C-alpha cells in the first residue's frame, strides 16, 4: 500500500521502505504517477507468503518509470526482516530524511 499511495501523491515523500511487499496495480501507475520518491525494497528469497518475483517485478516497473530504487534479495530469508534489512532500512531512512532537511 505504501508504494501505491506514495507514488500517486503530488507532494513527494522523503522515501518509501518496502519489506516483503509487492507493487499493487503497477499497470496503471504509468498514467497515475505524481511523484518519484526514493524506494528501498528488501525481500527474502524463501518468502512463503509472497514470492521474491513480486519484488523483482516491482523493481522493474519502478525503474522503467524513473523511480530511484534500491533493492536487496535476502538469500534463504522467509517472510520476515533480518538484521541486514533492519540496517538497510535505518540507513536508507537516515539518508532520505537528511536529504529532505
């Protein structure tokens, strides 16, 4: 939901962090995109709830639309967040909010 809303907002957000998610309604995004915040995606390759392909597709769509995307696949990680993902999110948000200040 964060990607769906953030990219359609006229007022750009500092950034979006997505863990084990997917891009909803990516087909209409090209017509509806209103801003291009930085995006971080982190997804486990062993996610039993949402296949890793969901993140790969989101990354492809966002990059094609010129959205700055940083994406990490976490080998063997299921539907969860590991220490690497927490640190990547912390670093990403720190940089995003510093850039906006």
